[in-house]
């Protein structure tokens, strides 16, 4: 069931100074994302949660989803303290009906979407093509590729001129890592999807960002390389800041592709 916080949309952010309250332009320049509506998928942990936190600091109202309901409740409680409205909806992005219900909840609560961040994703244990079970392959493709398509196509009617869609891909969208065939294929496919979407939406004034992080210190690594050197990875907060900076650009400009990597390179 969808949960929402009680702060009304019209309520001013506690960060606003009286001066900013009078001079709307100052607010726009300082907090260009303030009162924008952002839908972020996969926000119960990791990069998605870090992006939700960073957007809340910017004053964005949030619609958040994931499958883990108790984590979603915790995230709702945490981010509502930022004086932004937070709608959390349990949703499995692999499930078309689930996704439609989630977008319906967003439409009822907010009416439109200014920012869509397709972030939900999974990895799989390091297995060669001859070892990888088809069930594993299907789950990764359904989540990382089809899930991105389902959420985007359901959300598009709510997305208008000036909005931004940021798809969290990976450097695995452009290069391959042996033992990660389903992950690599899902991300290569998601880059093709993202680039196509950008051209389809260009005339409508909707920008599409292909976001390609390198190794980021999240639970994802427990799945395919538990011993990976965490100290060399980028933090999810840093990755989130890079996305938010890209989202802040004015409507006439865009970063079409954004890579952020550990300074030491790939692991
Ligand atoms: N960590 C990295 O090094 C790295 C690098 C490049 C790109 N990425 C990408 O960043 C994204 C987030 O990964 P992460 O590293 O933050 O991993 P994570 O910590 O495991 O977080 C994954 C998030 O996705 C959600 N999710 C997974 N399957 C879902 C589904 N079927 N429906 C809805 N939500 C789902 C999870 O929530 P629930 O379990 O509650 O559903 C969780 O909130 C992924 O797309 C990943 O490929 C990660």
C-alpha cells in the first residue's frame, strides 16, 4: 500500500530565508530542483537511496519504490524529516501491473513527474555463459532492462517538457566483464534503450541522461564479487551528487552521458 508524508506541497522549506521567500528568482537559482516531483526506482538502499537523499536535500518531493516494504517505511520516515513530501510505493519493476499501480499512485499524489530516475537493478554471481542458469539470466534482464522500459512507458504520460529522465546504467553498458554476461547484456541493452528514448523525446523538450557509474560501494558487490576492494570504490553519496548536479542544469542544456569512476580506474 502506498504511504505518504503529511507535509502539504505548498508548505515552504525550512531552509528558506525570508529574503529568498520574497525573491523567487533567488530560490530558483539556489535550489533549481525545489518542489520538483521526482520518481526514483530502487530506493531501499544503495545508489537509489543516496539519490533520494540528495534530492530531498534539494527540496524535491519524492515518489520512491522498491520491493522491501519495511525498508521503504524507514526511508519514508527518514526523508519526510526534510520537509518534503514523500510517497513510497512497494513495487517490483518486473511486474507490469505493479508498475502501473505505482504510477497511478504517483499521478494521484503529484499529478506529474519532473524527474524520473530509473535506478532499480540487480547483479548475478560471477558465472560464465556455460554456467549461468537461464532463470538468473531472465531475472537480470527483466529487472535491469524490461523494468526500465515498463517504468518509463508507464510514467511518460506524466512527463512533460522540461523534465529529465536519468537511467542508471553502468560502465558495463559500454565494456564487458567476464562472468557477468547477463548484467553486461542488460546494461548494453539499457544504453540502446536510453539512446533511443532520448531521440524520441528530443522534440518534446524532455532530456534523457545515460548515467554510467563505475564501482560504487553498495550491496550489489556482495552478489558478484564479495571480496572486491571497497576502499577503492566511489561512495553512493558521491555518485548521487553527480546525478543531482546533472539534473540541475537549465532546460535548454543537458548532459547526455555521464560517467563517474573511482579515481584509480576500474577495479
Ligand atoms: N554498485 C555499483 O558498483 C554500480 C555501478 C554501476 C551501476 N550500478 C547500478 O546502480 C543501480 C543500483 O544498484 P546499487 O549498487 O545501489 O545496488 P543495491 O544496493 O543492491 O540496490 C538496488 C536497489 O534496486 C532495488 N531493486 C532491485 N530489484 C528490484 C525490482 N525488481 N523492483 C524494484 N526495485 C528493485 C532494490 O530494492 P528492493 O530489493 O527493495 O526491491 C534496491 O533498492 C543498479 O541499476 C546497478 O546496476 C551499480
